[in-house]
């Protein structure tokens, strides 16, 4: 087993100023954020998760920490460590929370607890508010002092609408030791003895992943990956994970291809806390069977401009997930004004109002039907894209998310004031 090394804040991206967001949300919102942040002066907010790159959690923390700091909040981000075995177990836990059958043994739970014990020993939980993300670091709560001077929040980013009962029971023991829990969508809420907050995630319109790009940059990325600039391009950006159903995407593409000449881009990377991705990547390559119009791209972490360019170059973005926490890739595509076809799972229906800000689907055939319809009706596709961008502007930008988090942090103290009155 590796030893627990805590990575301290050094991966945090360089922020733009909070005032740069005026042009998306208006100055009143920025003033609100400042007022709320002022009330947290003197409090240290410590975020803890299990990876600094790959996946939606790292993506959000990377953008949020610098802005919280600019607002005057003393925000930090630490990463727990674990060996391969630990991450294999946490991947099983992830799959089982999403309702996928993946046998888990008592020995797996022991491995989880062994690495947790090491992290409990070695990770300094110095925050006035300790904000733990997802199941991997959940057991750190055992470390909280008995006087409960610090506040602990567990933030669940995964779809727990139908969790495996055994895994949920195991996690619940820890969850109920926290002061509050946060889920991404109303249908994920669970019976718990602690308060639950339902907060959707967000994207940063000024990050490399989402910022406007010059046409030459987009063209250069398309050329780099040998994608035909003149053929309709259907893209799914996702880690190579069964729950993202890349094989289902290939099947949908094949149904479309019978009628319309098009190409498919599957762009993904691997996350250091996901040991399954290499296997899925191989399966996807096999399924593609050397079709020259299927581009399977392994994108290294940190290639945000490339992901951005691929999304912008696409005619249609698809996200055929079987389960999804929230689906930031969908938010990113909607923000770029793209017509999106995505499964009605997890937080996706919050983002896509069917036939208004995109198309929801439930099957391979349904996905193919929607893609064909959009390819055949460019004006309709454009209208969906334009509605989509406005829906994201109003609901899923980083500033709204910052406001929700500041209110959440404050509410922990406010509740206490009420009790002490
Ligand atoms: N992502 C990336 N490179 C990849 C695959 C995904 O940068 O190769 C990003 C993607 O753009 C999004 C995040 O990782 O910002 C994935 O978040 P999402 O909520 O869609 O899924 P998760 O991976 O957290 O299940």
C-alpha cells in the first residue's frame, strides 16, 4: 500500500477575477457573493477528495477554490492517497451505488477501512469546515473531535437514486456522523438523520474547457486528430467507463450511419482513481473494428483546450450514460450552444428539457432517432442549442454554485445560533 501523502493546493488553477463573471451574470450576483463571503471571514474551508485530475469533482474544485480565495474565503483542497487495491474497491462502491452489479466482499470493505485508517492517521483535517467529496474519503469523519468544534459536510457527486443496500448501509454509518449532506439532484435524496441539501454542480465559463476559442484553434485540434472537417461529427466526451456506455454510442452511430454519412468521436481519458478505464478502452476499440469514421481519442489530463475544441467542432454532442451523477460534459456542451442528445438519467433531465434545450433518450434506438432528427433539421438543432445556452447561464454557472456553497457553509452556523437563542 502507498503511504498517505496529502497534496496541498498546488494543483489549483490560476483564477481569473470574480469580476470577469459580471458579463455572464451581472454585477448584483458578484456583490451578493462578496456579502456572503464576508460572513465567513476567519473560517478555514477544507475540501478533501481522492483525485486532483480527471472527472467532474476535480474539475469543479480546480475552478472554485481560487474564486473562493479571491472572495476572501480561506479555502483549501487536499487529496487522500490509496493504493491500486483501494481504488479497485472504491470503483466497486461507485458502481454499486449506481446500481450496477459488481460483487463486493467483506475483504473489500476491510481494504477500504485499512486505507481509510492510514488516511485518518496521516491527513490533517485542519478546516473549520471539512468538506468531504464522495465515498473515497468518507471515513475521515472518524477523525472529527468529540467536541464537534469543526463542521463536517459530505458531498455526494454520484447518482444514488437506487444504491445497492449493502454499500449504502456501510456508507450511512459514516454519513450520519456529518453535520450535513449534499446531493446533486432531488431524486438522489435518501432517508438520513442529518440535513440534506440539493445543489447542482456547475461549469466555469472562463476555464480553458469552456472559454470561446478562435476558429483556427478548433480547426487545428480537428486536424491533429485527423477528423474530417466536412463530415457531420457526433461526439461523446467521457472517461472510458461502462456507465458512460461508449459501446452503446457506437451502436447508435451505426444506426444513424445507415442513413446519413457521419463520423463519431469518442474522446476520453482515464482518472487516477479509476482502474477500470483501460479495460473499457480496449473493448471500445474492438467494437469500433477499424471503422475509419470512428475516432477513439485518448486525451491526456489537462488537455482542456482540446476537449473544448472537440466539443465546439461537433455537430451533435451525445451523452448516452447508463447512470450519471450530474453530467458536466452535458453542461459544457449545452453552454457551447450545441444540440445534445443524452440519456434521461441522474442530473441530465435537470439540464435538458426534452425538445427545448436538447433531446432526452432512453435506448440506443432512441438516441439514434434523435441524432438523425437533429442532423436532418439544422434550424431546429440550432434553436435547441440557443435555448440550452440560456438554461445553463441561468442555472449552472460557477457563480450560482459558489453562492449555494457559501449559503450552505453559513447555514451550519446559523442553525447553531437558532439552537442557542
Ligand atoms: N473530461 C476531461 N477529459 C476527458 C473526459 C472528461 O477533461 O477525457 C472532463 C469533462 O469535460 C467534464 C468532466 O471531466 O468536465 C467529467 O464530468 P462528468 O460529470 O461528465 O462525469 P464524471 O467523469 O465525473 O463521471
